[in-house]
């Protein structure tokens, strides 16, 4: 198991076996749920990409990142 923290997310490729998430560097807030899908991603946010869901969840805990919430802010 290992994860990669990518600060310059410019056309980063993921496979359908990678787990990944994005968070904002200023307020450490996740911008989407943990994902496992193939494709290319570009973003001004930080990406954490790993081999399994548990290691990404542990990264969130260890780095005091706010977990993704599906609650809508009004």
C-alpha cells in the first residue's frame, strides 16, 4: 500500500483500480467523495491517489482534512 500526494494536478491519469480524492489546500476541505474511476483530472486543488480506500481515509484522518459531506449548504 502506498499513496501519492499530487500538488500540481495537471492531466493526472487514474485507472479503475486507483482510489483518489481532491481537497482544497487553504481550508483542507474535500471537494468530492473518495472515487475509484479511470480518466484524467486537472484541478487547482490537491489530489491524493492510492491503491486502496483505507489508505486514503487514513490520510484524511492523519492530516486533519475535513471529510466530504453531501449535505447541501443553503
